[in-house]
C-alpha cells in the first residue's frame, strides 16, 4: 500500500476550506508522510485550544494578531511573525484580530486526512 501524498500543485481557489467550528477554518496543502502544510483562518475571538502532538510544528502568521502560548510562555504575534513548537509541547492560540496561520508539520498530521 502506498503512503498518502498530495497532488504536486495546490491552488488556493481549488481547495475547500474545512470548517473546524468556533470561527476556525482549515485548508490542507502539500503533504507526504514526512511533511504537511496547512492554512488555518481565524475569526476574531476564535480559540485554538491548548493541545500537544508528536509532530514538530513551524508556523508563519499571514495576517491578523494572536495571543500564542507555547509551554509556559505567552506572546502576542502578528502578521509576518512565526513560531516553532517542539514535539509534545502544549500550545494554543487566541485570535485577537482576524487572520491566518500557515503551519508546517513534520511528520504529516495523519489525523487531518
């Protein structure tokens, strides 16, 4: 059985937004078993609840402002900023101004497929 992988090219207007409820939507972009790119669109006040997972995560803020907590540290992040979450570290976010987070996960988030 082959491992899952995305199409070679992804076009924003051809990928459906998945409603994650409570003001968050998600688009899944390129992935294979080693890496995955995901966009998450947040409305003001939306909360990405505190959670952890075994994946490394790197995120770029593409618009908006967020209160981001990673482990015991909380910072305000805005358009153009980014962050890294090591595997199995608790993290979560509160959206202060509508915006988008662009996440890269390694390995891929099989639970998103």
